[in-house]
C-alpha cells in the first residue's frame, strides 16, 4: 500500500499529461506569418517603346547609308584603277609613236620626189619600195591605235586637232577655213598625238567669204 495521498497522485498525472501535451502541441495556422506575395512586373510605357523603335530605325538607316557610300567609293577606286591600267597599256608607246611620225614624214617626202625621165626605172623601183615601207608602217600604226588627222582644203579650222601655221588671203576659201595642209596630224586611241599643221584663210578678206564663214 503506497504512502502517497490521492491528491498527490492526481497532481502527478496532471503534470505528466501536461508535459506530453506541451511536447505534442503544434501552432495553429493563424499563428504562422504569411510569405510575401511577388511584386507585379513593372509596366512599360508603349510610347517609350515607339520612341526607342524609331531611334533604332534612324540609326539603322544611317549605318546602311554609310555602308552604301563605302561600297560606292570602293567601286569608284576599282574603276579608276582599271582605267589607269588601261591607259598605261594604250599610251605606253606614245613616245615611240611620236618618234615614228618623223620617219613616216621622211618616207612620204621621198615618195613625192620627182626625178628626170632618164631615171624612170630607178624611180619606179624606189617608189615601189617606199610604198611597201609606208604600208608596213601604217599597219604598225593601226595596230597601236594611231590614226591620221588630214583635213582637206575648205574644211573648217578645228583648234582641237589643227594648228594654224600662218594666215593667207584667199578668194575661194572662207575665213577660218583651211587652205593647205602642211603636215598631217595623228591621234593615238582618240587622243591627239600631233596636230595637223595647216594654212588658214585670213578673216575679213572678202565680203562673200565672211558671209560664207557665218553660214558654216
């Protein structure tokens, strides 16, 4: 038989029950702090987007224009280089051609020489040889783009291709028109190599000639 009193036993049981209760009690949902809700995404102004888009378009157009200009400049440089090379090839023989003209002039003078009838056979052979030489030289000139500038009497003076050596009065030729060709001119690939040397009718010699020159 225990010496403990009924009141003490009840107290111990209450304490043990209270301890177990304390160990197993969980907090109710109302006592837990709620987690913070996510903040709403920042709203973007449509007007600002349009401004930025327009700026991007302008910048793109500027870059495109710069690229096109650069491409055009490169193309211009390429074309200039091609032209320089082409001209260098065309006019590389310009010095040679200028010297060769005097050779042809001498041949033509020899071809025009008149000898006596006693030397007919020799003259004919010499002329045949000169003609052959002139043809060969003309073939060389043609190969290198050399063309003759040979105006005729009555042609209008062209300062771009003719050089007036002297002025002369004429009853049949209008003023500023060619009376006689002293020496042929030549071009190389369209560029003047040597002007034709000519005698030109004097201006104001004949009223009829003046009126004729005005009508040309």
